[in-house]
């Protein structure tokens, strides 16, 4: 995985794991890789991984089983909410990017409708 | 949190020339910290002072609460340049030497690291490339269990594959509560593994920052580091 230089890495790891969960690569109740394995896989240090996981645990997306590891939540409502949040964020990003090159929301709408035909 | 390393008002002169001037630095346990600066900025000298190899400095250096040099030495592992060994020395003989000199040297740990680094213990120093040498130096350093690891430019002059191996070994073999101070003059290729950067400039600590904090301001660590030099050129 390549990180963007100018965004905190723990945020990028959170987004990466959220995406894995939303797309079903990590399923509900599935154990995620250990902190050390993630650190190795992503070549970032353990503290950064822990910060990302802590925030995901706090938001309920991951559940810690003591002595075992971290599991993806089985809370379907929460998973749906995370997915909705992600859709909204992507929409905003897209509209914002179009605005920055001078395309109005109305034009964006037309361009998108045309593109999806 | 208690500091693992505490440096207060450190000044170091050699032949009447000031090398380090009024250095103050605190490092916490469990961090990976880069020591950055141009060649000749004093990175190696600072490591030598911390390790107790360079003496006659002014100020205090405390490691895990201990300021006596002998106590500090027992609590840190400073990368060996291996210049003390004859070129025909085999890896296994260097290991024997380490086992005698350092009571905390863990032979089993070295074996794991040696295999991870893909080094042959029958190999002689003269047969090793720069990258292999650096891998060996890191394997030796991490075979000791200490509070502080001082890695002096392990990435200079080595290829991308060797660099990746060394970065992975730092991430995987660092004991949880130990801190690593690693010097380099580039930051780009190692930025993702770092918690903090310490920059030496004009003989003193010019900046000490958390890498994630820099990124939170939408800046890359590399841009931040280079920006410190560009500002001066203008």
C-alpha cells in the first residue's frame, strides 16, 4: 500500500481497513490481522497501527476479544451506516473536485448522468 | 510519560571547535525517531555523546534515569561500524565476539535476524556488499535487549531491497518499550515508519516534531524537512 505523504497515516489505515470491511474483503466477525502483521504488511510502525485500530474500536467497527485479537463487528446497522458515510464522503469529494475545475453542480449532474448511460 | 532519554544543555567541543551547542532533547519510550541533518551537522557526534563514547561534554545526558556513562552504555545499543574487525573475519566469529562482550546479546535472536536478512554465517566481511554489511550491523544491534537503539545512517549507499529489509526489521524487532534513534540525511523513504523527527542544524536541535502532526497540517514530512533549508536560501 502506498500512502499519501500529506495525510496522517493512521487516517489512511483507517480508510483502508474500512474499505476492506465495506467491500467484504474483511467480513463481519472475521478476525483482522495482528498489529505486528499489519505493521509489516503496510511498513508503518506499530504505534501508528494501534492509533488507527483504537479509533476503530472506539467507533465500534472493531471489537476486541481479550487475548485473541480484533474482530470486525457483526452490527449490521453500524456497517450500513459506515457505508453510507463513505458514500457521502465520496460524493462530496467528487462534487468538490468538479467545482475546483469550474463545473457547476448542475453540469456535474448532467455529466454524470451521461457518463453512466 | 517518563522520558527515556533526557538531554539538558549539552555542549560539545573538539579541538576548541564547537560541534554541538546547547542541545536539549527528550525522547519517550516506544518511539521510532529519525535524527536528520546535513552531512557534518553533528548527528554522529550526538549519538557518540549519548552512547558515552564521546566524553568531556558539558550538560547532562540521562538514559532511563541514569546519567553515568557505564550505566548508559549497558542500556543502549549503538550500531558498530565493524571497522575493528579484520576483513577476513566471518560473521559467526563476529557473533562469538558479541556474545562475550555483551551479556544481553541473544544468540537465538541473532539467528532469527540473520535468517530474516538472508545472511550466511560463513561469509567473510570482505565478501559482503554495502547492503549486506548494513544488514549485519542492524542484526547485531537488535540482538541485544536495551532501552535505546542508536542506528547511525543504516540506509546510506544501499539499494532499495536492502533498505526495505532493514525498515522491516526495525518495525518487527523493536521491543515495544524501546526507542530507536536512526540518523539519515533523507527522510522520504523512511517517513512512513517514523513517529517523530529531530532535526540538527546550526549545531543544535532545530526542530523536534511528530510526523503525524506534520501530516495533519497537510504537509509531507519531506516537504517540512526541505522547507527548513529552503527558507534559509531565500
